[in-house]
C-alpha cells in the first residue's frame, strides 16, 4: 500500500525531531529534553504542558522540568494565549540565537569559576614562592604560580568572545548566511496555495 503524502511528511518530520533531540546533548541537555524542544519547534501554535506530554510520551512532571530547563537556556518562551488560563510555550526557532545564548552562558560560567579560583590561589602561591620555608616548596609554588598566571590571557579572551557574541560583533568575522535562496520559490508557492510548485 502506497504511503500518502501526509504519512511521508510525518516520517520526515520524525527524522528531524529525532536529530534535534539527539543534537541537544551538545548543549548539555538530555535527548528527552531535546525532544520537547523539537516538538515545540515543529508546532504550528503554542502548546501547553499537556499538549507536549501527549507528543513526547513523558510524565507531566518530567515535561515541566524539561520546559523549565529550556526556558532557562532561552530556547523556549512562555506565552499568553487569549481565552486560556494555561501556560503555553513556543520554541525559539533561530538556531543562531540558540547557539549564541548557550555559548555566552557557558563562556561566562567558565570565566567566573576560573577567575574566582585564580584570585584565591595566586596570592597564596606567590607568597609561598617568595617566602616559603624550604627551597623545594618555593620552587614548586613558583611553578604553580606561573601556570595559574598563564590562564589570565585566556580568561580575558573568552570574555571578549562572549561580549562579541552578545553584541553581534561575531558576525563581522563570521557572517550569518542568508536563508538558502532555493527555499524562496517553495515558500512562495505555498503562500499562493500552489502545492505542486508549478509557475
């Protein structure tokens, strides 16, 4: 029995949803949370937690936790829907924005953790290197102090990188590509109701 176009489209969508779910591992999320994002990505309108639960076959508590994680990452937004008291959610569909939000957050997190450690340990190592009781410990402290101090240029660099991403300056060096021109005729045909793509 030949598949209908609707069935083929559903299968193609499932492949993409699966890929999106798996790719979320790169963002530190589980595939199940990624599947929530993928379902919202393809949703034609905002979905409630119950809607999402039915699509991903997860408990409502797990869906709620996953949605909160996606909101914290900026990949999902809670929206108000007129006439409905339930919360609704939509996916941020701009992959560039998702990537930048994640990288900015991670770079600043790394910098904050490392900077605090450097500020705490550098004075101790320097003091021991200069005034330690024995020469072996002074030499080891001097070596460690040099290693810790060498991290400072990197910490300055990742903050500059985060700032460039947040301001959009990054696109001056790595321009954001325009949407594939091949999509334009297809979208135009759909807009005018021409399902076959004939001129």
